[in-house]
């Protein structure tokens, strides 16, 4: 049985070039180049899996950072709660600003809030650098 060539590809080409082109077209159509396609697919799969791993690590880092931030806010509130309560109690209880305990508790409250603000600013500066 005689195979039919592809005349549109063979016009103006030598017989060996036409045979090579015919062989290439037939091998591509029959799937004998599947190994090369498989290699490209495997390489693409590896790149996608590596990107997925990087995205999962970034997501885990964000969750960890959020958890640490919430825990530190709770610790700060637990530590500053009694001091802020003392300041509020002294000011609401009718104490005078000239009393030493009122002045001390007010200064202590301002110092604690300033300390928390300094820690937050230092954390932002360290993260940005």
C-alpha cells in the first residue's frame, strides 16, 4: 500500500526534506513525541508546586504574625489594665490633681501608653527595614 504525501508541504523542496517533514508531521500526529510533551508538563508541574509551597509559607507566616500580634495586645492589656484602672478610679473618685497618688498614677498611665506606642513603632520600623 502506498502512502499519500502532503503535496502542499513538499512544493519547492527536495525529496529528502519533504520526507523529513512528512515523517515529523506523522510522528507528531501519532503521538511519538509525547515524551517531550511529558517533560514540559513535568517541568511546569514542578514550577507550580514550588510556587504553591511559597504561597503556603507566606500564608503560614501571616497567620503566625497575626497570632503573635493578638497575643501581645492581650498581654499588654492584662499588664496595663490595673494601672489604667487606678488612673480612672482616681480621676472619677473625685481626687484632686495635686495629690501625689493621682499625679503618680496619671504619669504611670501616660508612660505605659507611650511605652506601648514606642514598641509598636519600633516593630513597624524593624519590619520595613
